[in-house]
């Protein structure tokens, strides 16, 4: 059906000294698709249309154990989807893709990302989300691989097995675990991050020469902040009990989530971090030809994706502004200029648990919003980004806020769109 547009205009005022935020931005966004199931990847195709991956909701098929300490089993279904927005309509073009999720359909691993090469050929990344030793229990699913789809016949061919690479090679030397999240095409090579394996990998577009090119480092937290004892969590074994004293020092994994190529030819990697998801503890790493990760920027919280525009600005997507266990779903879109200046473009105000972004040829940013839940995912188009002078006092902040409220009250009542 036709896509209706829901536009919300608001002013985001954010001064974050710890992460170097210098300015505020005024922006609006339109919802161009909603009711998506665990939306996770966005890309423009050679036809100029926006393509979307949905991880699905799992199903009633075979189940596998979750990663260590993470609660319920993950169960298999075939409701992953790739869709396209064409002429104002969202249409599924590749269906019955594998999906692995919790019983409530959350935390789905299925179609994670989609990218097109210079010839127009599409490549789709399928997630997994646990120890690859269990994958055979699900049958021939292609979870944890890169596939080449044929939209005309609703079929695909697996060309690179990322999960099996972790099983055989285990680049970081830690627990076996694989969950590839994002895909980048660099000439005739496909580059991906395996968030559970803490690795950056590449493979030729014909499926040959799969290899890890970098391993993201762990970090040691001093006096880490944990959730209160008995706090509900997807990782219950990691929540302190009433009797156990939390450790004063803790080593956590990197959990890389996104990859982008800079104008300097290096790869830039966004970091989510492991539990307990320290605030201002996430980094952006740079990986050059030598394959050694170095810190490009830091002071973020639970990053999920990143992409450069044609001017060299790096747009970074913060999945949560606070540690995930605090159950605050507000996220942020942050711009890092080539000189390092950071600007918060959106923060909260409807931006919730964003999972992916892409930038159109005209510079417009698109975001997969609420990408962590079934049936509630959205695709946002960010519009009218304009610089706003940073207020010098509380009065300035209140004035800008009031202007936003006045605009909102004057607007017509709007209903969310459905597909």
C-alpha cells in the first residue's frame, strides 16, 4: 500500500563534554516504512530505491542454546525478508529467509544487511547469534553466511560462511560465537564485522579467500557499574546476585557492529561493547593496511552503525544513550566532521534503539529505528538538518524548546503509517 509520511520536527539540545559535542542541530524526520520485524540493514540499489533487511521473528522450528549466560534458547523460522521501497510502496522481494530468535521474536538473527556492487549485484548478510558448533541442529539454513540473491526466482546461493570461519579459526581466541552484522563492498571484496567473534573479515565477491583482517581488542573496566542485583536481563548470569560482590575490575569484549570506508582508504569500525555496556565506553576504531586497530574516536555508548558522506563527515548511530540494562531506549545520531568536531543531530524524541543507517546520493540520512523488536520497526528519513547556535543559558534552551512545542501544536494530527 502507499506509504504515508509522518513528520516530526523537534530541536535536539545536547551538550556532552565527555564526548566533545560542540553544537546542536534542528532536524525533522519522516517515517517512510513501519511495522517491520527486527529491521537491520539499509542500502540504495542501482535503481535508486531503498532496500531493507528484516531479521524476522524466528519460529517453532529447531532451537539452539544462546550464548553463554544469555537466557532462553533461540528458535528457527523462515520469515526473514528483504524489501524495497518503490514508488512510495514497500514490497517484499526476497522471502522465506532464515530467522533465529527468542520465543517472543526479539533479538532475531536473519537478514542483517544488504549491499550492491558496481555491477548492480546484491549481496545479503545473514546473521546467526550463538556458538556455530550448534548450527547443524537447525538443518541447512545458511545462517551466518553471505548470500547472493536472485530476486526474480526468490532464491539465493551462499558464497561465504562467516560462522564456520569462526568455528575453524576463532580469530580472537575467545569463546566460539558468531553473529555477522554489517556488510561493506570495497571493489571486488566484501567486508564484514562479526560482532560476536570481535573480528573484521573480508572475502572476494566470488566467495574466495575468506580471511580475518583484524581483531578488535578487549578493554578493562575499573570499578564497572553493574545493574542492581536481580535486575531482569537477557544475560541473567552476568547480573550480580544479592550475596556476590561485583568485581572491581572486569575485561569486556569489543563487539564490533558496523564498518565504513574512509576517504583515506582505511576501514572504520563502530563498537557496541560487552556487558555491562559502560556509558562513554564505546569507541570507533580505524584499521589501515597493516590490520592493527587504532582508536579514531571514543566516548560513545553502544554504537550500532556508521557511514561517511561525500564530504568526509562520519555519521555514527548510538543504539542507546545509557547502559542497555537501564532500559532507556533513546538513541542518537551523531556527526563527526573531518576536523573531529562532533554534533548531535538527533537524540531521543522518537529515535529508539536504532540499528542501521545509510546515506543517499543527495546526502539524506536514513535510519532503521526500533530495530530490536518485532512488528515495531521503522525506517526514518532525516530531513532539514540545519545548524542552530548553541544556547548560552537555560533561557535559550527553554526558548528553543518552546518553539518546537508551538510548531507541534500547530501541526495536524498524524497517524503512524502501516504497510
